[in-house]
């Protein structure tokens, strides 16, 4: 009896549809299926640990190679930033770190604090949004290199992803030691960010490292201003 493909309604004479590749019979969902899906999401078969090592040892060269030459060696950047942000969010939750390394609003203004509270409690995901602002400043500062905005977002996905792992380590250390360490993680990441981005554009030019720091700080400031403006807008709407 010839099976009918559920996707394109073609006859499947063998194990797979010759038109779309859908299997004639789906495997049952079991332990092996769940394990395979987790490995697929993390891209373990393509080396998530290798990706982290490359981004720590030679970030600029590795990201440049990914964008221009070979996109199979590293984990996909969108998956990388989402997974690492999730790791930070979960770590932050379990170790009950009250504030992230950024806390730009300590006022009691209604409508502003809820926005800031969301950022602090979901910093892993707010970090992705922050990367958009940093990429805008990078596009301005490094415009002569010819990279488009989306390529710069890829750079930020990799660099910010490493930052999330770094913050996770400091969050664990702070949770275990009860010492305020997350701010040191922030300073260390700023140094890593400057080094990685400076390497990416042209590692022999010292000014590129300064531009990287400037784009990072201005990105954070711009993001913070937008959060405050959103808070004022919500406050005005509800009053």
C-alpha cells in the first residue's frame, strides 16, 4: 500500500517523499526524539562548545570568517544569542540576583519602574534589544568598512552571547558568595566587547577599540533613554 505524503499529497513509494523529503511514517516521540531536538536546537553537532572557544580565543577572526567565508563552523548567531540569554535568565532566577549589572532607574515614578523592572528581570532578552542600538552606533562609527546593519547584528549576536555566558558565571559566583560581583562582570565584558569588535574590523588599529567602546556605551545610553521615554509615555497614558 503506497503512503500519501501529508505535506504535499504525493505518493511515497519508499521511506521518504521524493518531492519534499517528508518521511512516510513519523517516529514516535520518545527519549531519543527529545534528545535529538535539544541537540538540534543547541547545534551540538556543529559545536556549541567549539563556538564559545573560538569566540573567546579569536572572536574577530571567527566572526569575520562566518560572515564572509564559512557559516558551518559556528552555531547560528540567532540561536546562540537566544540560548545564551536563556541561560543567563535561568541562572539569574535560581540565584536570586536582584539587579543586573545595569540599573539605570532607581526612581519611584510609576510607569517607569515597571519598564525598568521588566528589563532587570528579563535582562537576557532585553540584551538582544540593546544589541540593535549598539549595532546602529557601530554602523555609524565603522561605516567605511562597508558592513551592512544586519551583518553588524550578527557580530553583536555572537559578542553579546558570550557576554550572557560571562554574566551567568558572575551571577553564580555572586549567588554562592553573596558578594556584589556582577558589576565586575560588566566591566570585564566591556573589555571583551571592545577587543572582539576591534579585532573584527581591523585589529591593528587602536582607534577601532576606542570606537567599539564608544558604540557600546552609546548603545546602552540610547537604549536606557528609550526605556525611560517609554516609561513616561505609559505613565502619561494611564494618568
